[in-house]
C-alpha cells in the first residue's frame, strides 16, 4: 500500500472553493481524524475519509476549519494573510513561512 501524500503543507495558504474563503494550513492529517457524528452533521458533501484532511486558520475571522483537500486550491501569490495578534496563534514554524521575503 502506497503512503498517502498531502496536497498542502504547514503554512501554505489555500482557498477553499466550496465556501470561498482563504486560510493557512496549521495541521495536516493523513486521513480524517474527526468523529463520525461531526462528519455526519458537518461534512454534508461526504468527502473521502481515507484522504488527507487539513486544519485551516481562516483569514479575517477568529475561526478554524477542518477540511478535505478535494475542494481546496493553493494560493501561491497570496502568502501574507495574517497580521498582528492573529499571527501569534500560529506555531513558530508556520509563522516563519508566512514572513514576507
């Protein structure tokens, strides 16, 4: 069996197409790690549980989401999303990746 490969990495800025928001990846799970009740109530489109899922800190709101990668796209030219206090919520590794060149 081949190991699963994540489409995104820590600190990467993505756009979630279903609800059209941007955010930064703060955690990556090789497969769904939530519980079945959450999946049944929240994941209405039934994304596959056996593919990578991501915890995403959403831009411009104090909110995290847990999303599958099938409706997400990378945002390669939009790496500076978080400023001021919001940056302190990110790990040192992720914050370093968001620092402007």
